[in-house]
């Protein structure tokens, strides 16, 4: 295996006839290319005592990052009220030259109903070096004859990191 994730589209493309083949297969590493006689998962190339050497350098990480979020919806309904919600986004989804995240969460329960918040964040907004947040706006699902608008930002991903 290459990155130990058979669902990795870069290491195991679906359009290859047998995507379970090892990286030392000539189909993957033709002999006419330089250095293709050595397997990239060989300890000689990627010693175990060096960080991240169990991964092939051109294979994407198995997990990316997520953001926490919390917010309240705007007041609405025949009995004016709002709802709160909190959660964690999906992993990063590539989008143009940035990325976005998916959010799907229920609001809290008020007077026999709740709503769903299902939305895609905006692209990254860099606030300090590599740290970033995402702006999110939308409308909840319709329930109890009304919906609510919302607007918030995600929290900084990994705020304690330099």
C-alpha cells in the first residue's frame, strides 16, 4: 500500500484497472523512469525514525482540518424567538484557490420545534499568518410555519498553534 488508505484517489485512482496494485508494479512505476526500481515505501527511502516517512510525499493527507462554530439564529415566528446551535464543520473541501467546509447541525429545541442548519461556508479569511476563519450565512429549514436567517463566523482552526 502507499498511504494505507484504499479510498485515496491519488494513490489508488478509480480509473486504473486494478487500483490495489502495489507501487512497485511497472504500470505505476515504469522501468524507463529514473529511480523507479526502488519502492517509495522502502525503509531505505523513508526511514521509520524520520517524521512522516510512512507517507508517500505526493499522497494527500488522510485527514484535513475542521473548525468549531457556535451561533444564534435571527428572531422569527408567530411567537418571536430564536435558537442556538454549535458544532464542528466537515473537513476542508477544496474550492478554487481556497477551501470551504460543510455544516449540518440541528438548533436547540423551543416550543415544540427545532430547525436544521445546513450550509457551506465561504472560503478561508486569513486573519493572522496562516490562521483563518470562514464566514457563514443562510437560512434554516422551515418548521412550525417559519424559518430563521443566520450569519456567523467559524472559530480559528487550531488557535493554540503558532
